[in-house]
């Protein structure tokens, strides 16, 4: 998109305000700075406008203006994403959906709800909780992240092991297509006819269109829930315990691992009851019918002890259970006590490869002169190494990026993936050849083009930008195209 003149920008602002109303458009540089990054602050870019629609019709009108002007546009929720997926990497229009945050309908008989994309994830469970229901997908940021953002990245969370990821709980979507047309994908039934276009849309990272209504499943709260804390003196023992639990035919609701650095940060911040000297801890939760839940816990305790746990205990009551989970879900925030910045990685590996991969992660980060904290969804092998760094130190940021690339390559080499729930976005677009061939990527590009023929809907995301599709060697840190425009790396 060509640089806007002041007169043209003023005219466009007036047109956008005519659609969403006064107070619904930002265009001043100091206002736009708030939207220059998501939770991954390594990449930053400024939009020309940020707009706040309150209806699908608003969104459609905004998209039509963008298409007419050849202006890139991207939807944004709470900005808690961790891959740079909602950045306006080529300028243009940020369509913030935070004012579209209502629960529109709840059908308890059919166990579904219709919500708007700006609804905070946890607020849906609050809305249906008094009736004995909840919304299962629970990213660690669920107190802030939106369901629309979860749709974009097919987010998971601690309870993915038993309940699946976002796509497993989405029945249908109202979508504004990249040409401004409003369509429905799927609906309110479990078995929609035709192609599963709702399933294709979930996880497309905002490159296929903008969801404006979402039909989701809600579940009855389980009769009973038990949470177990297992403490280990070696990470290898904790890793072995994860496989031992699953090998017994048990499918806990969640199996989370927390390493020593993270435990100490959490204890300093919240005092949640994790032993500070432990090398690793597992937080294991089972839920379901009251009958049999104690027997499940006993088998889990036995698996942990046989794997070398020095201590295994169940939360004594709901207050202790909530405190243990507070430590896990607030871990990323607790890193602020031990480092001025960190980069959260997101890869998936087979559970049996946990000891090897965690060892390699520690070696890779140490070789760059950095530290790493590990807190992740061990049950389904979804790793989250958090590389700690100081952006004020020359060269340190580049070493973080180099370490991240090596970690992603290790995940791919052991038969895993480069993303479990954070998405590819800007952060990992050049790592796609680690797991996909040139033919794979070309096919996916064709699918994207079918939805988004002009390429204006969230451009520059998911697909490689700096390397040929056939090259899958280590990625050296080089300035991202955003940085070359002078819009990134400002600290």
C-alpha cells in the first residue's frame, strides 16, 4: 500500500468513523503504539488506523473499504498472542474486535452457546457456570485472551490432553470474508453437511477472514475433580512419570510440568506451595464421576512414585487446588521477577522424547549464554521453553532468536511440530520448511488464495519470507522485513 498523504488519511478517517462512529477510530501515532505488538514484543509494526466495530456489518464495511483502497487489514483481539500473528506487518487497518464481546445465546438443552469474538475466554465459563456448565478450552491466558483469538490459533491449554483444542469445541462461525461478504461456516449441529469449512477456518491465523459470531460447545461441570502435585529431584524422572501415567491407560484432564527456575519464580510471586528445591514438579488433574476418581488418583500416585517422585500429594481442598493452578497459570507473569524480558517458544514433541528434548533445550540456551524456564503441557508434549533475556544488552536479542530456531529444529527432528497452540504468525514463518515440503507449502498457499485472493487479509504471516521453501537448514537471525521498515525493535 502506498504511503497515505495527510489529506487522504483524514478523508479515510472520516469514512471509517461514518461506519463505526466517533470514538471508534484511532490514527494518531501515540494511540497506534498501543497496538504495535502482541505478547511477542520482538516484532512491532504500526498500523495506519485501528478501528473498533460493534457488529458484523461494521466489519464487512471496513473490509470493503480496505479492499477498495488496496489496504492490508488484520483482526485483533486482546493482543495476548505469542507469534506476532495480529501485527499490521504492512501497515493498513487493525480491526479490533474487543467491543464485540457479548454472549448472544445459550442453549443448555443442546449444550451450546453463541458468542462474539471479543468475549474473553473465561467470561463464557463465568456466564454459564451458575447453571453447571463451562467452556473447556483453557489457555493459560484465559483471563485475558478472547475466543476470537483462540479461533485464529486453534488454542489449547492445560486440559487439552482430555478435552482437545479449540476446534474440537467449535460448531459454526459467522465470517466476514476478505471481500466483505458475510457467510456461515458450519452451524449449530454436530454433523454439518458438506466440507468442514469451520474446521478449515479454525487455526488459519486470521488469513482466511474474520469471525464475527462463534457457536461453541459448552460442557457440564464434572462431578468430581482431584489435583495431584508430584515433586521430583530430576527432570528425567518427571518426564518418565508422564509416559508412565499414560501407559497405564489413564487420560488425566491435565498433566503440566514446571521446572526449578519457574517454581522459584512462582513461589517468589505467589507462594503457591511448590517446593523451591525441586528440579521439576508435575501438576496432574483428573475429573469425572465421583465413583472411581480416587482409584484413578491412586494409580497416578503409584506411577509417579515408581518413576522416582520424592513426594506426591493431592490438594487437600478447593482452595489449595486453586492455589496450585494459580502457580501454573501465572508462571509467565512470574518470570518478570527474574528477567526483564523473555520469549515463549511453542513446539510439540512425542511424550517419549521429553527427556532428550528438554536436555537439548537447556544445552542450546546455555550455549547462547542465556537461561530458560520450562513450564508446559507435558501430557500432550506441547513444550513452552521461556528464554530469558535483557533487550538492553547488545546482541542478546539475536541470540534468543537463534536459540529459538534451534529448538524448533529439534522439535521437528524428533517427529514433532513447530507449534502446538501459539500459531506460526511472524515468529516461525521461516521455520515452516522444517516440517513441510515445497509442495506442501504451495498447496497451503493455494488454499489461502481461495479464501483470500488479494492477499490483503493479514498479509506476511504463516508462510516463509526470507528463505526458499525447499531450504530447511538452521535459521540465522537477520532483520525481519518489519524491522527493515524501521517499525520494529524499539525498546
